[in-house]
C-alpha cells in the first residue's frame, strides 16, 4: 500500500490552496503560546503552524483563520477547550527509546548508587515533558534492569510522567509503538519488556504491564506558578523541552523542578540545554547532568 506522504513540492501546492495564516494572526497565536506555555514561536514557524491548524479549521467547519482566531480568544468553556486542542496540535513531540543514552548510564553508574548511600531505597523519578511515553518507559526498563543486576538494593521505584499535551499523554498511556521504535534495542530487552503484535501489515509493540504499572501520568504546564507534584523526587528528567523557552523562563522552570528534588538528587536536561549563568542549587556531574547541592 502506498504511503500518503506529500513531497515538498506537493506540500507547497496543497498549502497554496488552503486558508492563509497572516503574520498578525500568527503573532497573536505565538504571543499567546509564549506567555501561557513558554514556547517561543519564531516567524519561521508560520507555515508549520498554518499547516497544523488546518485540521482545527476543518473540525470546526471554518473557512478562514479570522473566524478561528475570534473563536479561540472569545473566552468561555468552548474557547478554553479549543486552546488546549490548539496547543496539542502545535506542540512538536520528538522522542524515542533510550534517547541520549549517556543519561541512563549516568543514572545507573552514579545517581542510583549515590542515592542508595544516602539511604533512599525507594526511587521516585519524574519524567517532565514525557511526550508519547518512550522516556518514562525507558526509565522503567532502566530501573528493572538495575534491580535484576543488583538484587536487594532498590526496594521499589515509581515514575511520574507529565506533559502539557493531553493527546500525547493518551498515546503514552496506551503504550503502543511502531516496531521500528525498538529497532535499536537488544533482543533480550525486547523479549523482556515488549509484546509484539501479530499484524504483519502494521507491526506494533506494546510495553508490558510490569513496566506500565510503575508509571503514572499527569497533565502539567511548566508555566504554572507551582507544580502539583506531591512527593519529593530523587531523579528528574526534563530533556529537549527548555530549548523552546527564553532564558529567564528556563531558569524559572528549572528552579521549580529542583524545588521538588531531594538534596543529592539528579536532574538531566537535553543535550543542547544548559544552566550556564543561572543561579541554581546544582552542580554539573556530566554532560547536561546535574546534582542538587
């Protein structure tokens, strides 16, 4: 069966026949998203935003962005619901199993042994900006493997996975992924932690219940004044999310994250993210790996 994919030229032709998003309309949306979600939307993203919002116009039976902008910012329950849908559509989510593997190596080689020395034998982890779930399930695999290789040391663990997008949280809870998402994993890990579908036309895998039951999901907006996270965490992953924020917002978000981290706990950021120039109770222990002091 042929894939329904546009070439770049076909995409241009398609977009040329669709309602256009003006710069003023784009700026209104971009300003709203930066203020309320913290994601910067430079003007180069206009075509991307236009193409993604076309699905919302279609769903609402609208023929132009004037009507859509008026609807989104009208206020009231319908507007609030559409704002959430708009954010879901625009937010880009990119992740895969064992992405940036050095962080998981640091977790098993440094973070967990040090936390055990501090007397923590139940490890609470937070995957902040969990997207479609590959990261929290990878963390669950890492913890299961550590416990198998170091029997009796870690008593238990739990993982909180949060994201602003209710769409990707739904996918994460479902825990079903294309076969290629686990292509780089060893056969041993695949057999231990994934169930394989029998559909040869659409090969899928699902994370096994033993991993899923250790992960709880919650919608969370980094721009909120405080985060409704109940217990202190020993390890926090917040990777490739802060790149969308300006520097003051980055520092404010990290400060709120770290307020939920135990002293001696670890924070992992994305490979292109930094705390340089920020006044935070953290020391660098590896590439984009930090310890609370």
